[in-house]
C-alpha cells in the first residue's frame, strides 16, 4: 500500500474466514474504490456473473425498548435476558427508568450494562412526572415501553405520547381481578385457574387490549406467596413472547382485541 500502488487481488481469491462455500455464495473479486467512483460501482466478476457485491452482514436498525420499574425488576431482567439470547429479534433495551432512586432493579440493570435513570415522583404532579419520563425515553430513542412492576398509573400525557406502544403485565387472567393483590383476589374467590396477561395500556385500569395470556392452576394448598411465585415464572416467559409480537409488527388492533396478521 505504501509506494508502488495497490495490486489487484487475484481472480476469485479466497481470504481467511471468508470462504464462499461456507455460506453458499459465489467467489468474489475484491476491489478498491478509486477517485471519482462510488462503493456501489464495485461489481463482482467471477464465473461470468456480474452484479453488486452482496453484503455479508445486513445491519438493520433495532427497535428500542424502554422499561419502567418500581422495585426489584424481575420482569425487566427476564426481558433483558431474552433480548441478549436473541429471543426477541430486532429489539434492544435502550433505557430502564424507575420512580424510586433506591429501587433494587436499578442496580441489577446497571450490572447488566443497561442505561438507567431514576426520576422521583415526589414534589411533582402525575402529569409533570410523566412528562419527565417521556422526555428521558424520547432522548434515548425509545419506541416501545414495557411496564415491569411499575406501581404508578400513567396519565393521559404518557399514554398519548406512546399510544398503543405501552405494554403491561398483570398477574391474573384479565379482565378478572384487575388492580392490586390479584393473587389474593383469586384465592378469595376460590377460582381453580388464574394466570397472567400482557396487554396494551390505555386510560382504563388494566383494561387495554389483551396481547397474550398464560394459564396457571390454583392448587388446593396454595398461599398467596406460592401462587404468586408460579404466576411470576410464567410472566417471565409470556412477556418476552408478547414483546416479540409487538416488535415484529405482525399484529393489528381490532377494538379490544389484538390479532395476529395472517
């Protein structure tokens, strides 16, 4: 490269780690873009085939996810793990937000290398607090919001900013047992089956369109703690499945229903 110019590579030369047979492509000739030409002007000429050089790795922008927590963030960690393992294709966690600076989930998110921010609610109206959170999410390019144990109702300010792009998970088979203490409600009513629900958030209490549900049996010797633990295990699986669908865009909203596109 220094001195006498650049000798063109041999026809169909194979470089270490770039064996065309490994990925079924034709051998290529590598070229250099000279002054006055564009990279797209490089063409492959091997075995008589001419055309643009195919990209070995197609880079595609990922959908940025924001997660809101108030406590330990177990569902946040489950979603982060699913993203890391490639079980939510095309997604990345852009920001974790908590309304409590001392929330245990913030430390866990930091340990995973996730960006975090605490936005305290004290001294602010719900609308002011939500505007601050929305600003932080927008600053990080967040497109979809997941509530993961976030214990404050959202105002219209937040909902309008992310209409039909806010997901929540609830420990019951909605519309049964909305609100707090859903497991206690299930035991009190003597139901034989309960579960968990991922739904889109609207102005109602746990009443937005349902994306996905999982069923959990209520055992005769269940306590609130044992039932909660078994539901939580299913929550960790269900949230990743529901978010995968939303990120894919392969769905439509029909009234109160979320339907997979055929």
